[in-house]
C-alpha cells in the first residue's frame, strides 16, 4: 500500500523506518510538526521524524495547523492509508476520510486505558505493572476508535519513561507491517473500546513536575522515573531548582522528615512521607546532568539538608 506517515518525536522513528524498509508498503510522504527553537540559544531544530524521512529522500510536509488547508494537499498524494504515531495534532473527519483505508493510529497504551497525550509517563507515574502498544482505527474522538491489535509488555522495576518509550517504539515497529498487511488483505479484526474502562491523561506541564516528598517512597520513585528524561521532575535546594533523574525506593532504614537527606556519601537518599528514595542523577540550576557521586563530591548537598524548600 501507498502510505502517508504522520509523526513527530523519536518514539515514531522506528515504526516509520520499519515501513520504509518493508517490501509490501511504501511511504510516499511524511507529515510532522514544524521545526522548533531548542535550548538557550533557540536553535531551530527539525523533529526526529523529519530527520529520518529526509535520510530516505521522502517528501516532508510541516503544517502549523493541519486543519487549515492540509487536507487539500494530502488528497493530491493518492495514498491508500495514513499511519499516525505521536503526531500531535487533532485530525478532522475530512482528513480521516481522505484514504481508502482511513487512518491507523499507533498508541502507547493498552486502550481504552490512558487515552491522550502522555500515556507512557502516566503508566510509570501511577505504578502500572504492564502497558503496551495499541493499533487502532482513527475516528474523530480522542483515541476512541476500534482496536485492531494490542501488544502487551511488563513495566520493569524502576524503569524510566525514556527506557519504556524506547521499548514500546521497538514493539510498535515489530508489529506495524503485520497490521498493515492484515488491513490490505481484509483480515484485520476490529474491536469496539469499552468506555467504562477508559481513562484520559493530559499533557504534562512544568507545574506538574514538582516532587512531593511527603508521599511514600514508591510513589516518589515512580514520579521521578515517569518524567525522566522529560519533562523532568524537580525540587528545590537552598533556593535553587534541582532536577532529578533515576530513582528507586531505598531498602535500608532511614529516619527523617520528608525531603531530608539521610544518606550522603556516594549515594543520595532522601526521606519520604513513608520510607526513603535513592536518587541516581541530578542537574542543578544552570548546570549539567551529572551522577549523584559527582554532585556530592562538589559539596552541593550534605546530610541533613532538606529538598523541597524554595
């Protein structure tokens, strides 16, 4: 089949490349978000999907708002199907109806759980034991279309959002061509989602990323890991912002108030409302991400210090 691929972040690159390198299906165009200014120097940076498509010489379309004239352009391409994967824009019925086989969405949760913008982060934050990839037929609702295939995987202990996203991207790539084959052959089965089991997750903003050490150690650990490597959980120490990456509940005994440093040698252990959490990497305001050991050697933290005070 001739296909248009719509996606933006690194997560979508593996499925895109898998289709590009398949023998049965051809990507004739890629649609992605506009380039964005990144970093302190505001360097204009293309999305990962654009970079990947350009490597293969595939035409790339970048619409500020796809609904404003994008449908007319896509209609001229003559595609049989569209595939979306973390594209980042709402699709109208006009766009959904362009192709013979409609649009297939690759969603990083076991729908109808975790519909919406940040399913992987919330699965980790909420301490889920399993998640997966769902291939669904897109409709005008928010991830409400019929399910074609679910692929389940366990969430590993202390796995970060970044680590889980990489695994789920691989799972999506491993299965996408089989799903497209079944659609082309007419053998794909479709299952209505049961809305009574649905849940929605919103985009995570900076104000949502503040660590609450009054919660138990497992919740704090899941929260930090669920935001690693982005948008990143943070707290305060001596009036400065401190970002934290990689956490796990501390198995030893510590006693202190929530946010207090109770172990500070080559390890950094912080007391929680119940139990304690060990932090693996830190980034101080204006500095670079570094190991806890390097942070401690720099004497930026000491036993008895309290995180969370601005």
